C-alpha cells in the first residue's frame, strides 16, 4: 500500500521550500552588508588613510546632504542625461541589434564596430565628444550612449541570431510573412536575452553618466564629489559616491525582478 502524498509531505511543504530558500538568501545578504559596514567602520577608525572616513560618519553625512536638499538637487541634474541616454540606447540598440541578427550584411558591417566600442577605453572618447558637442546635456547623453549602446546591440543581436529555428519553420509553414515572423516569433522568443541586455545597458549608463560629470563638466553628482573632495569633506564625498552606487544597485535589482517575473518564470522562488 503506497502512502498518501499528503501524509508524506506536510501541508504546503513543496511550496514552502522556495520561500525558505528565499528567506535564507535575504538573511545572507543582510549579513554581508553588515559585515561590509563593520569592516568599513574599523578601517576608518584605524585609520587606513586620513581621507578615508568611518562608515558611521559617512551615513551621517548622507543624511545631512539629504536634509539640506543638495543631494536631491544633484540627482535632478544627473538623471536627465542618464534617462535620456538609456531610453535612446534602448530604441536604437534593439533596432540595430535586430537588424544585424536578421540581415547578414548588417552583421558584417555594424557588429565589429560595436565590439570595438565595447572593448575600447571609453574615457578616451569623452574629450572628443566634448570637443564636438560642448559641455551641455548633449555631450553627457552621448557619453551614456557610448557605454550603454554596444551592450544592448550585442545582446539583442545574439538573442535574435539564436531564436528557436523550429518556431521560424512553423511560422513559414503557416505562410506567415516577414513582419509576422519578426513581431510574433523572433522578438518574443528573444525577449529574455534582450531584457537582460537592457539591464546591463542601464548599469553601463550609470558608469557613463558619472564619467561624463567628472570629465566633461562637474554638475549634479559629479559636482558634489569634486566640491567635497576639494574642501576635504571626505565623509560627504564618500556619501555621494555611496548614494549613486546604492541607486544603481536598487535599479538593477528592480530590473532583475521584472526580468524574472515577466521573462524567466522558471527562476521564480530561487
């Protein structure tokens, strides 16, 4: 006589395991953050350098920057070229990557260019962009696009090139035209990898906007960093740097959650 499954497994046992693993993962992440903060505090109290503040003084400086409004004012300036650059990179990158994946001459002509751009030291291009477009928002938006666009193009191209061939054969056997093949087969099947490329492009965009504000003209977050560094306000400088790292991390975590929920359901609960 075989035992009843309900007697072997406790109620909700199968569904509880992913929740337990998720809770364990959250605890581990919180412990790692606490350990990092403790090491930072100890290193600041030794101190390892006169320009290295403690974690506690950095947190206090962060709240002071938020209280006087200077941090929020800086982000209003920083987020403009970042959002504009990422949005333009998304539309251009997905379009160019799809074109290169479907059209062989486009692959031969354009993909090597984006491979070179991804491997090149981007900071060397920023003075050239400044020379051509000045020090306004156009130059900063292009700096963001120089970093974000190659990542999005190459991921989209690889996703389109590796679409399930049986799905394409099925579409053609049902006399589907090229437009239906692209919008009903290619893009839906490639969407998980495309969205992963967009997430990596956003990460590159954060790097690009900080480089732009430090190398083109100090405005926004770059202005806060350079100002407090010049007056030896190292706690405020580290607080500003930590804030942009925290914002980029939270943004990427949110995008990863969207990717898991919408495009990769097999990873839910891990």
